[in-house]
C-alpha cells in the first residue's frame, strides 16, 4: 500500500514532464479504480454486463407452461398485509427453530415499514404441530403448507411463500427471501429499496457454478433435474430481493423446468427464462459470516450464521443513538469474514 502513492507521484511527474496523455490518464484512473474497489462498486458494476456475457434462454414455446401443483396452505396469515407493508420478508424456518423466530421478531423483524413472515412445512411430531398452530395464532406471522418440512423440500417452501406473496400482498413492492440464521439490516435495506425501480432480482451473485453430480452430497443434482454443465447466474438463497413484478414473472415460468431441490438455483433458472438478470450487491454477505461488530452490521444488508443471541446484540448495535464512524467497513468486514 505504501508503494502506491510513490508510484502515482512518479507517474504524475512523468506525465507533467512529457505531457503524455496516457500517463496522465493512468494517474487519474488508478485512484478511481481503488475507490470503486473500496466501495464495492467494481463488482456491482460487473453484474450490469451480465446480459452481454450470457445468452438468454430460448423459450420452448411449444410446451405449455403448467406450474407444479403446490401443496395447499394449512396456515395463512390472510390479514397480515392489510396495512400495506413496503417490503415483505419471507424467512424460511423450520418448526423446531422457535428461538430463532423469536429473536427475529424482537430484532430486525420489528421494523414497521417491512413485514416479516416465516415459511414452514409440516413437522413430524404431533406436539410440534400443535405448538405451531398456537404460535401462528399468537403472532399471525406464519405461512404453513402441507408438505414434509425437510431440507430437500426447501424449493417448495420458497415457492409457497412467493406465491402467497403475489396473491396476498400485492401492495408490497419488494420481497426479500432469507433464512432464519441471517441478520437483516432492515433499516438500511428499506432506504436502499425506496429508490429502486423496474423488475429487480438482487443479491449476492453466484455464477459459473457447476451442478454437483456426487450422489452423497446434500446439493446433489441429477442430469434429469438439470442437464447443463453450469447453472445460470443466481443470487445466494441466504438473501435475495425480488420486486413484486419480478416475482410474478418468475413464478410464471415454473412449468418450464423440473423442480430442483436447490432453491436459489431454481429461482435463478426461472429468472433466466423470464429474461430477468440478477443484479449484484456487495452489501449482501451471502453465506459469509461477517465480524460481530457494529460497523459490519451497519454496512452490510445481510449477515449469515447469526445466533439468536447475536441477532439481539446486532440489533442493539444498530439502534444506538451514537453511531460509530464506519469508513472502509465494507472492504474490511468482508476481508475478515468467515465461511
Ligand atoms: C416433500 O414433501 C412431500 C409432501 O409432504 C413429501 O412426500 C416428500 O417426501 C418431501 N420430499 C423430501 C425430499 O423430503
């Protein structure tokens, strides 16, 4: 880093002496480059070129798109959207994770401009079933459909949530799909979304990802499920945002692709059929766990692997009246993050 100012000075001197335009341009460009890198704008800018880099899939127009029949709803908080939330957060949870749901309810899920709902299937035990009905009656924030609550059914869970949202919550301009171990900086995300327009599919982009063909893997994908060598670019399932219109367009493509158990990949495939390209945000951590520090929670929109205790601590950090000054936090928090 120390070398850098010296090198620039040297360039500047040469540029002045010889009036070489090229050197002058380099002198001006290199600080800009570093600043953009610093602000995460370089990688975000790159995602704008995605439409040039990948061809959009051709629509197999001869096949009629029949959506997969989704399991019927068992619990639906039908009045939850009556006060028109600006954005709706759909959290995939599982019946036994009551402590995680409570931590979210008492922290980032409390913001009044957003509405947070939990998606679940059916637990195995009768006790858990009864407890869930009670919890739903008490909080009114649970969507449950008639499918076994397993990891391999995560795509069904997400599709149930997105479908519920476009049918029951049309007033919400944006939907965020996330998990119950993710801390969401709801205040900053609200501010960011207020200025967004058009169909939006935003998150941490994964691209050039190969399907895993080893049957023992939790992420196994057979050739029947997906024949291609690479998945289209998709946003990490730990947190992605769809505008209402993008969600509608994406759900319309369901019949074209067999159901994959990889939820985020599946949404990415549907998006590519709908002609919607993902957009990248450097502030969405994906599967990274950022350091447990005020500046990191303040700067990022999401952070992964946060415990219930961590959620309330992070929320307390965000709610402080005296805010820390967070210069360079984006770069620092991500460099020192862990997977
Ligand atoms: C998904 O849910 C359905 C309906 O309950 C169930 O029959 C199926 O076994 C589940 N799939 C997996 C892979 O768990």
